[in-house]
């Protein structure tokens, strides 16, 4: 059974600071996804990581994937209040018609002025 | 907008009553998924479908059934609702055959079982 673990689960940081969220998973996978969720809203896709060594950047967020270590990171640079949200990683398991995503618990990020 | 509509958006029901949630899509995608979201658990897969009348169980399928009689609709039924099924339910769709794109999520249904 695939386990996807995020840490930290809660993160309070000051504006302007940098921090990293970690996503570890327990079995081989070749796809990893990061999503953002604002309170009471749906999930919004941030990044799709398709291979070992993949790195994607959008604004103050950068995601990377190490499939050998079964680890993805979401790095926040110079945080701003608008980044406050819950961030989920999700890992693809299974093949063909049976493939699906397994999600981590989520990291609730609060950026304080 | 991925053309996904969930209904109802909110529902309060009593323990023991049947409840059906609907996920409707407008773009004829083959793969559809039902997740539930609870604090401390992230999103957990209930059931999924890979075509009309083709469905399978996810990790938390007990107490739930699904049906997909046409491409555009994926129905989730709680045969006899329990308080443990109070949750936010999300439908998601996969575009295409592969996984080079993310799942796209509907706006969710907030279900309260009293």
C-alpha cells in the first residue's frame, strides 16, 4: 500500500522568508503532482513532475522530484501572504485503467506579515 | 474551468437515509474519480471509473456505491448514510489516456449526516 507523507503538516512563516515542504512516498512512481487549496475551495494544480530530476518553477514556488529517493520538495522563496493555503502532493500508483492518485495529508501554510 | 459540475453543493441528511451525489462533465473524458476530504487525511479515493459501466473500488469504498451509465455522469451513492460519512466529496477527471496532465477537480459537495 502506497503511503504519502508530507512534512511539516502545519507551517507558519514570516513574509520574506524561505522554506521547503517535503513529500515522501513509499513505493515506486513516475508521476508526482502538487496542488493548492484555499479554504472552502477546490484543488488547483500547481505542478506536474514527470521524471526523475524534474524541476518546475512558478513565481515564488519551485518543485522538484527525486524518484530514487522517493522524495519531492516544494520550495517557497520570499513568502508573501497570498501563498497562505494548504498544499498537497499526490503520487500516481497503478497502471493503465487502474491508475489513480494517492494524496498526502496536506501542509497548511500560513504566511504572517 | 474543466467543465465539471457537482451537485448538490451542500446537503444535510439524517443517518440511515440514502444519498446520491452527482458529478457531471461536458467533455466526454473517460476517467472519473470520487474522493472524500477529511481533516488529517488529505483526500482519499472512494471509487473510480475508466469508462461507461467500468468502475472499481478505491481505498475507502465501504458504504459507497457508484454508477456510470453514460460518459458524462458519475454518481456516488451512500446507501444508508452514517455520521462517519460527513465529509467534503470531490469529483475529479483525468484528461486523456496518460498522466502528463493533473486531475481536474470539481467544486465539491459538503455533506453533513446528522
